[in-house]
C-alpha cells in the first residue's frame, strides 16, 4: 500500500500535466460570413491553430483576413460554420468571456489615462475586477516584460508609435488571455521600426507562450515572424503552410504571385507533344524534373512561373538571347528588366555581374525551381 | 516673382481679409462696450447727457429691485445650468448608446434650438396655464393638486427655471453628441472586450474624454444664463412675472432704459452685470483647470 503512493502520485501529477499541456486548438470549421450588403467575405474556411503558435493571416485587402480575426474575437457573428476553442464552440460566447486579448490597428489606447492606468484598465472593470493595488502589481509585472515600466506615468499621446504598440499589447496581455489577436500590428509604424517591433512581438509572445494570430497584408512581415501562414484571397484559403513552403512550394498561381519580391515572372506557354512552346523559346518537357510533376500534363495552355533569381545568365546553351531594357541596382543585387513576347520579365543577378542597359544577354532557366500552372491557376509542376 | 520683403509667415495682406470682421466687431461690440461704460457715468436723456460721476452706481446699488433681479438671475443660472447639463448628458448618452437612427433624433432634439424662444414661450404658456394647461392635467392624473404656474408670485421663478432647462437642452445635447462621436469607437469595443459594463465605460472612457466639451458648455451656459431675458419675456407675456417676481438683471436694464428712460442707470447696471459675468467665468475657469488636473 505504502509503495503504491509514489506511483499514484506520479500518475496523478502526470495526468495533471497532460491536462495543462493538452494542445490548445482553435478550430475553425466551415466558417462563412456574408455581410448585410451581400458581400461574401468568407466562403467556408477551415483551419486549426496549435497552442503556442504564432499564426499569420495574410492576403490582399478585402480577402477576409480581418473578418476571420473579428469573428474569432466575437466582434462579428458568423453566417455559418463554427469556431471552437479547446473543442467547445465559442460562437455564442460574448467577446469578454472568450479569453482573448485584442490589439486594434490604431491601438485604441485611452488618451486621458497614463500608460499604467491603460494597462490596469482591463483588471479594474467588469465582473472579474480586482483591487487597485493588486491590479497595479499585475500591470507592473507585465510592463516589465514588455519594457515599458519607465513610461508608466506618461500619456499615450506623448509616446512613439512603437511604444504605443507595446502598451497596447501589454494591455491585451494583462488579463492573461489564451489567445492574442493582432490586427495589422505594424502598419502604423515606419519601416525601420517595423523590423524592430516585429522581432519584439515574436520574442514577447514566445516568452509568454501565448497563441497569437495576427493579420497583415505585408508578406515580408508574415514570412519573417510567423510559425504558420494562412494565405487568403477572396474569402478562400489559398494555402495554410510554413512560411518557407509558401515561397518554395506554392499551391497555385495566386500564392506564387503574392509571395516573393520582386514578383514572380509568369509566361503564357503551350504544351504540345512533350514540348513547352513560347513565341521566343521551346523547352522539351524532359528538361523539367520528373518527380516534381504533381499531375499528368495533357496538351493545352499553361503558365510557366519562374522567380527572377531562377532566370540565369548563361554563356552556353542559351534558351534565348535578348536586349536588356533597364537595370536596377538594389543593394547587392542587380535586377535586369527585359521583354519576352510583350511580357515584362525580371532577372536577379549579383552586383558583380556587370551588365548595362541595352546589352544583349543570353539566358536560361533553372528548371527544377520553376512552376507550371494549368489554365485554372492550379499548380501541376 | 517674390517681392523683396516677402515672408511666408507674416503677410500684411492678411489684414485686408480680416478688415470686414474687425470693422463689424469694433462697431457693434467694442465701441458699445466703451460707450456704455461712458454712459454709466452720465445722466439725463439720450440726447441731453451730462456728467454725473458715480451717482448712477449709487442709485443702482441701493435699489432693492436691482438686488432682487440679481438674486433671481443667480438663482436661475445656478439651478438651470447644472440641471440642464446633467439632463442633456443623460439624454445624449442614451441617444448615442441605445438609439438607432441617431440622426433622426438629433434633428428632433435640435428643433427647439432653431425655433424662436418667443414661439416656444407661447406654447409653454398654454402648457403651464393654471386652469386648462396640460401640465396641471397630467399632475392631476397622479393626484397632485393644480399649481398656479404663471400667476403666483412664489411660483414664477420655478416655472422660469423649468422653462430655462427645457430651452437649453437642445444646444447642449447636440454639442455633447458631437463630442461623443469624436471618441474612437474602438475605445468602446476594446473596453467591452475587457468586460467593462456600460456604467464603467461611461465613467472611465466617455466622460473623461468629454470634459473639454463639458467645460465649453458650462462656460457658454453660465454666460447665457446670466443674460437671461427672452425666456422671461416669452413665458410671462412680456412681463417679468406677476408683480415683477421674475425680474432678471437684463430685464432690469431693459426696464430702466426703455420704460423708465434712465439710460445712465441702465448702463451702470450693465457694467455691474458685465463685471459679475466676468468674475464668475474667471472663477469657473480656475476651478475647471484645478479639476482637470
């Protein structure tokens, strides 16, 4: 009997541990939203988010990314589908009971309160409010975490954009929510500050260990800090993947075009009898890597997608030779611009490769890194 | 082509554009101010004035009617202004928070402001009428005996105050609504997300951000209340209440100037009222600044 004790204890602790470690999941199932003006913002969206992940909702304006965020926060009501936190639906739960922290694009700091009062605010209102002294202590703990203690007596109006951002995040964290939602957190900051703050956000949410969802239209921002990216367009998820995969293995033409700067070159081609034909060049399909074909390619119209860094200058076996229309120098890269059958094409070479405007240059493609899309935009290679 | 002495921050041309308003302000505001100051030291009729020293002031300051007028004015100002402000704040908040089609209600509430006080006064005379007025009828429904609103010496100030509150609501509500609309909607959204209830939102977010608007209204209302005249005239059919029981300071001035034909005394009273309003506004601003900190 006595010997059983440690075992039981261990078992019990183990169970407890399992419970707290249980993967916190946000499950979004068949989520739909049609606005009053009949605009269909979301068309049956499904995804899950794992506990502790930093997930980015990325896409152009009007793609539905902010709608998803507002639905998760409870600021909008879905037309269909379900949102589950830890397995239970929250669609009918009020925002205040969803255990979320929300940071608006413009931070929505209270201008008449000091930073400390702003951060304390969530703790001193509502049914769960606590004593002022206690609230102050908790607020100060979080302010140390985000390095804003020295600002505590200032009013938001006197702070820089980056400081305001940190105050807003601290205020969102102070109720110890399970999910942090950030709506375009960096769009109000200048370019240099953005780089700094985005790393800071990542460090912070990883330190707190909070599951974070943020919305952005800036691919670079998304690629640099998120664990997962959900790329949206016109209310549909285009790809839900690791940042690197989005660039290297896009699902379709939209993803390939959206991710990557400068933008990917898209060339309309015809495939016929094992040959890829373009007005300027013809490539035997055998040049492409066999195993990278996802589907058989029947004869027809396709689009060849090739990133600028995979359009290479060559000295032998040129695919085509063309005249360079203009050259841009960006840091350590040289971007060559030219036209192929009325399509503008870019090629990135190193700065050492001295090529001037008007030069005749021979090019080839790096076939194993090219993409081929069918006429529906789906990727076949 | 720039002129030799061109300076983008200081262009004499600006005076040209300011001239029309400066002329009008000088002619109708600044000049009368000094003119009345001079007249307060003169006696006789308007066309035959002689220097009188401080005689006018002595007369005014020993006139019990003037003190009664001042008491009435102060009573009016210090009851109407706070009651009207609190009521308008409550109404504005309800419209802002609870009412759909806000612009419709805004229009409704603004109507009294664009309607002539005289016209409103005539309608209110019917409402307040002792024998067939709707107010007494409504009071009788809840078992309160009819009140002689208009023809009772002891009631005329109460009636005037009720009327004063009603007439100042419109402007206050519109300005407060504008102030509320200026507050970022996201301040409310986020507060609700933190679980704040409506009262907490009002007390901690709306009201503090309305303080500048509130201070402006307080100043404007106090000044307007000290100058009360039209409401008295409209409500009591051109009389300052039964047996002059609702005489106010401006009514006293008007009476001395036009009825009694004593411009000197009227102007002395005017100067005294001017000084009082100046002092009250000054003190009020000091207090508001203290409160603001």
